[in-house]
C-alpha cells in the first residue's frame, strides 16, 4: 500500500493511503483521542460515525469524527487526550 | 450555496439495500441519486477502506451500481427533510438541497451497546466497530482481542481479526447454548448458511467460542488491559489489548420517523412494496427489521423496481424475501440480550458517554424527557443514539421525539436561500 | 379528594417554585399542582439568563431586585444550577446605536447599577468573535447565566423541605372560588396561585396572555467562543413587537462550553414545530454579529413559548373576580430572571407583609375590562 504523511499533534507520521484518521492514530499507538466533559480519556467505540467518541481537530476544525475521515497528505490532526 | 439536485428517486444510504435499490431503479431508466454518509459506498458490511477485502457479491453490486447511471453523492448526511420530498443534506460542511419524487430509506443499523464498568476505556469497541476499524486501516496484528457480545456477527469478525493476525483470546456469546443451537439447527433449510458458519468457526478454531458468557467489567489504566467475563456462576479475567463488546443491532429509524413513517416494534412499517405509511417514502433493509445482507439486497431491489414503476418484475424477489424474513425473526429471538446484562452497571458506570451521566444520577428520574433536562443524558453529540437504545432496555424509556438536525451540522447550513425578491 | 390546603399553586415552573418557596418560608404549606414535571414548560426551554432590563421603571425594579436575590442565593448555592456571573454585553452595530448605549448607561448608573461602556476596540477584546467593525457596547457585569432546569429543581426541593408538597402529572381542569378541579377531583384552598405560564389563559380565559414562540439553537462544545451573554441593542424592540415575527441577536455561553443562539419571537398559537425560515433569519442575524458562528456544529434546535402580556409586564397580584385567586404569570422572556422577586412579592402580598417593590404596575386587574 502506498503511504502518505500526516501530522498528529505536530508529529509527522506515515499512514496507508486511504486509511482513516482513526486508523492512523491507532496504528501509531494512540487509542485515546479526546476527553469527556469530566476529563476521562476516550477513543473510538462504534467506528461508524454514530458515537462521536473519536472526535479530533482536523486542519483546525474541531469535532471531526476520525473514523469517518480519510487521511490526506499533510493533514494536521490534533488530539485532546 | 450549491444548486439543488433533483431526481425521480433519492436513495438514502449506500449499504447493500441502498446500492441494490439505486442500481435497479437506474437500470430501468429512472433518474436516481444515492446519498451516503461515508467517503465511498458499501455501508458497514461492505465497507471499503485501505484494508478491506470485498466479497464477490459486493464487487458485483458495486460494479452494477457504477454502470447503472445512478449518481452517487458521498460524504452526504441528511440533516432535515420535508414534503414534497425535499432533503436537506450536509455535504462536507456545506448545505445541499435535494428534491425527489420519492425517497428510498436504506439507513441501515447501528450496534446496541450496554454499559458495564470500564466500558468507556479506550480500546473497548463494538464488535462491528472492530470490523470497521480493521477494514479502514487499523492493524490488529498480534493484538490480544476478546470478543464478548451477541449474534451471528461474532463469527465473521472473529474470523477476520484472526486472518489479520490478531490473537483472539476468546469469543463469548451471551446467549445460552440452547438458544444458539436452536438457531443453528433452524438453518437446516439454508445449508449454505450452515456451511458458512462452520467455515467461519474454523477460521478462528484456535480461540474458544463459549455460549452463556458475558462481560462483567473491563479494567485498565488509560486503555483496556483486561476483561472480567462471567457465566453467571464463575468469573475469570482475560488479559487483552482490545475488547469488542456489543449486543446486536438497532435499526436507524430517525429519518423515517422524521418523515412521519410509523413504526412497529421499533422498526419501520412497510407494505409488500416496501412502502412506508407515507406514500412517497420507501424503506428497505435493516430499518424495517434487522435481517442481514441478503434480505437487504432483496428488499432494495423490490423498492427500486417499484419506485421505477416496474414493480411487476419483483415476483421472484418477494418469494426470497419471505424466506429470508423467517430467518431474521428467529435470529432476533435467539440472541436477545439476557437480563444479567441489564444489571452489570454500578452506580458510577457511565450511561451517557457524551455528557458523562452516571447510572446513579438516573435513579430518581422517571422519564426520558425529565432525564434529558435534569442530567443532559442524550443531549450530546450522538443525539442519544448510543445511550438511547440502552436506556430503553434499562429503564423502559421509549425514545424521545426526533429533532432536526438529524445529525450535527454547521450552523450556516441552516440558512435558507432567500427566494428572489426578498432582501438584497 | 376534597382536602383543604392553606395554599395551592397551579404550575410547577420556576415562577411556581419560587412562589412555593417564599410561601413556605412565610409559614404556609403550599401544594403545587404540575401538569407534567417540574420545569417542563418554558422554564426548561429558555436561555436561563438573569438580566436587569431597562425597558420600563417597573421592569427595572422587578428585574434588578430579582437579580439581587439570585446573586445572594447564587453566592451560597450557585453551583447547583451552574450559576455563571458572565455579565451581559449589549452590542451597538452602528454609530447611531451608541446614543442608545449612552442613555442605557445613564439610566443604569442612575439606579445605582454599575456598568461599563466599551469602545469598539474594547468590545473586540472582550469578545474576539464579534465582527470587528461593531461600534461599541455596554457591559452589565452583574448579570448572570444559570441552568434553569436545575435551578427550578433546587427551589422546589427547598420548598418541599419546608413543608410544601408537589404533585406532578396533575392537570387542572377548572378554577372556581377557592377551589380547583383536577382529573382526580376537587382541591380546595384559601389561597390559589395561578402560575402556569402561557397555559394560564387556558385555565382562566379572561386573563390576557398569549404564547410568544421562540427558537433556540445549541452548538457542540467550543471553549471560550463567547465569554458573556451578548445581546444586540435591538433585542428590546423585538421583545416589544406585538405582532408578526422578529429576530434579535442573542448568544450565551453555557457552563458546558456549548454556545446557545437566539432569539426569535412569533405569535402562532401553540404550534411548537421548528420553523426553518425563522431559524434561518435568526441565524442570519446572529452570523452578522459573530461570523464564525456559521462554522460551529449544531446539536439541536427547539422551540418554547413565552407567556406574553399586552404591556410586557407580568401579572403579580390578586384576581378579584374569583375568591382566593392570585396570579403570577406573564413574564415573557424574563421568567427566570424575575421568578424570585415575583415569588417574594406575591408571598408578601398574600401574608400582608410590606412588599419590597411596588406591586402597582403588576396588578392583574389593570387589564380587566380593556381589550
């Protein structure tokens, strides 16, 4: 599979072309993507756009579901965990 | 604002049901629009991604869709709808208006999650959720996985994860041995299905498959590191990196309800033509009752043919539908969540993940509406889709009325384009 | 069930709860009859702002005194209802609105309420998401935002701890001298308070109240997007519109860091469905003041009905034509704000204690005989 590069919390990482942002995060050891209102660390649950637990900030836009977004070259992903 | 799109038939959801409906309607010459949330068609069972291996049926249908002339609009989520059929769609953060003569709802289903202590730990996924992650690029190689849920979905997921190099420690089905055996034996009329089940079981032969076993709690520090399983008498701990736990499927009926379609037993009521209680709205696949891929394909084709005005061609399909529906109803009975699953919660167990509402905060509350206002349960980003189904079982609370936006959308998408002559 | 109670309150919203508490504090044991559940009406549908309003001397007296009561209570128990002393920012879009800012400031200061006039630059600093070319504004730092569903629960629980009783799911069918009739039968009391919000005119048709529908939009969490409750100066004009439909810019930060966007007013009877065109106008107005609102994620849109009177002042006092009947209703968009002062005023009138504000302007009899 061809690879592309994105940035996760400022760090440059490689991921398969066509993989989701969630996959890129998990493959790099990140299972906790954000915090709940009371500060609990959360990550994907349903992986199909329903639960909203996988939200990250993508290219400056908050509340993007990582499981539904395909990685693009030079994408900036910011977690909050 | 982009120009409104118009078609004779608009299909919502590009899983097997929607793909079949759109393809056959377009083949017969109708103008067809297929709207789908995901980046590409396939729904959940045929989800495409960097690591997905589509079965032959999926490839054939996707080819057929591609050749049919149906226009596929991906990354499109219906946020509102009114009559005559006018769908308001969020497409990549921008509003798209879609007008149609009729609508075919193929909105699929989502997993039923039942809370247990530790279920909010990262690394705890739905069974289908794990499959989705796998297809969309997550490597499960060498990960220790426990699958503890319910229903036939456990088998293909276990098989797929093993094939991907995961170490499936155990597969635990909450339904009793009798229930599962009865269901399997009932498949004697569909030997192909029995064969398939056997093949799948063989694919994860090295992992135990146990019935009458369910999750008591998950443990971990930052991510899940073990799960306590129980058979009602004994409990034991399995170390794991990933826990897959969900208990069957819940139909996605929100858009149907919003359009005024009546429900029966939580599913959308349809007639022999797959038409709902609202004349211009069809419904096919899981929202009419959880029934799997084959049934979805059949129902989709029936609706597509009827919507295109050639319903008379669907006789053979209707016979197939009857047989498949019989299997579906037996499946529903066999894998119903057992009572113990509803008592796995402790006071501090989170019920509403979006708003961090714990089980004990719902003790003194008597209705869902009251709970929403006092505790914010169901008032978060998932709009009650995760906690709602659980609360129906836990508290007997029926779902609250559906509101728009049906899914979160941008504030700006609610701006209506002024008709000419108004304002500047 | 013909029991006799010393006081009966029809309506378990924030006004009813306030009446229950103040009566209980004065030694009565009121029975609250609530059709659905405590706070299920306009109380939970609204924005929960505590705002001192200057549209008339009477409104000012009521809202200022009530805000003081809220502030005292908030100091001790505020976290129960997510009390947030964020203040209100009245915003002037154009130069000619600055005169309004000045006169508002003069009025508030004249009444002893500290306020700050903000220049365009200070406004930008106070709220970076506001459009940079606005002219200026007025900050009322004493105003607050609360979460009303929790506040009404707290007030009612306090009343109950002092001897009040609440019956939810109780629908009042009719009203006579010292008696109401419910589904379960008649209930008698020497004092009956009608505090059923916009529903009050269903129970007492000669009470001139209309439901004035409003829309609200709530977003996902955006920490620090806005720091104050923000209102356009035209808000009061919109609130006074007697007919037709109007929108006015109004946003509010919630304790959850969600942004609440309003406001709209229409008289369309009891149609609670969301009107897409009204929502669109409301958002268009809001985005004019805060452009990046357009990009925020919306979770929910809903409607509510404000109980509106002809002169925009509530009814607080005796209803002469029926023995024992008192009214505490018609608070339009200020129900949360003025609930405490309303309960205190009415309770004082009922036990014949010297009221702390002049009840004259709120006399329910002021509209009898007129059209």
